[in-house]
């Protein structure tokens, strides 16, 4: 008999992540990673599926008078469940969810901070024009952005006496700032739907998962309580250090009021200790004693997102 090969930790993490820790057949808690071809040494990703105890037993049971879980059925269930998980994650991390999702959860969501410079820099030009073509052309025609989606600051702009009124949106009149924010929000959503985003709910906040699944450059989405602390404030802008942590794992990044939309975002939503959704890119990973720290660049922060 061939010696059974241990299932690599990275493969385990990928299976658990893609399955959302759930049985692909019934969506209850997954307890067992099953080898579809019953060869315990075949640890190929396509040969593995997460099952609950009941359906794991059924996958190993041979019945004469009733149907058991065949390899093809397991692969079909897996494909459908992976698609459901991916769709739910995308819906949970965008501001414009499907109507079915909104009806189910009663959730509406808004991006209150958008790092427009990094977003434009990281997004292919065709994405910029395709995310909302009508608004893109309207903003270009109005002189708000150029053909690459980069902001054009009006020459006659005069700073206000407070950072609360000195955001990038304050460069323009009311209708233009609304249009600009909708355009940026759509672009963030389009970015999420067209990039690989690692959705980190509470189940994934551990060092093992981070070690196997996250490296510098990875895009992550988190939605949890976070601590906001001002690090610098002047008339034009306030810089805010943000951190959140669990199980000796910490995420750190910095935002500014210049890229926030609306007075509530500046004065309330992103201050103190608040629950917030964050789309981030990992810059570096540091081990400080027993704590693993993810230093990140923020792309967008929002409120009202479903977990």
C-alpha cells in the first residue's frame, strides 16, 4: 500500500477558504477534507472537497438501493458552492450589491474614503472607462478628470479654513462632486469584481492562514471594528493611523481626510473605535515578537457593509 502523503497546509488553507469553512453539499460546518478519488495520496487541489461529517460518510458509503455521492456529484456541488461563496464575497465587499443580496440582508453600503490616486494608478485604463462610461465622459467633458481618470484641480480653487472642507471633492460644485464620488465608487466596485481579493472574515484571523495565503501585494477585504487615531492635523488635511487586531495578528494602515466624502465620514465614521469595511493592499509583513503585522495601503473604506 502506498504511503499516505500529508495534506500540505497551504492546500488545506485554500480548500477551507474557497469553501468558507462549509460543506459544499449542505453549507453546514465543514469537518473533513475528502479525497474525491479516494486516493489519500492524491492531494491535487481538484481532487479535494470539504464536507460535513454526514456527507463525508455518504461519500464513502456504497449503496445498492439508493444513490450515494459520486465523484461527479461532488465536483458539481463543489463548483456551485465555490461560485456561491465567491458571489457572496463580492457582494459583501462592494457598494452596489445585487438586488437579491440587498433584499436578503437589508444592507446598503457606501464608500466614504477612496484613495483615488492609488486606485487610478492600479487600474487598467479600460477598466476606468468601462466602470461607468457615461460618468467618465461627463467628468472629462466638465474638466474634472483627464482622459486617464486623474483629477484636475481647478486653478481658482481657494482652500477653506478647515480640513473638513478641504477634500478633493471640495474642488468642485455640488453636482460635480456627487458625480465624481459615484464614479470613484463604481470604479472601486469594478476593481473588486475584476481582481483577486482575499476576503478576511473572523475565521481567517490567524497566523497560519496569513502565512499560507497572504504575501506582499495581496489585496484583502476586512470588515470589523478598527481603531482610528489622528497622527497629524493641519488646515488642509488630517492623517489618521488605523489598526485592528485579533489572535496575535494585526493590520495597520493610514488614511487622510483629503480623500473622504462627506462631513460624517471625516468627523464620525472614521474616528475613534468604529466598525468599518476596508479594501487594502498588503505592502509588507512584519513579525514583532509573537504578533504578525500586515502593513497595508488603503484603497477604500466604507460603512454599512455586510459581514
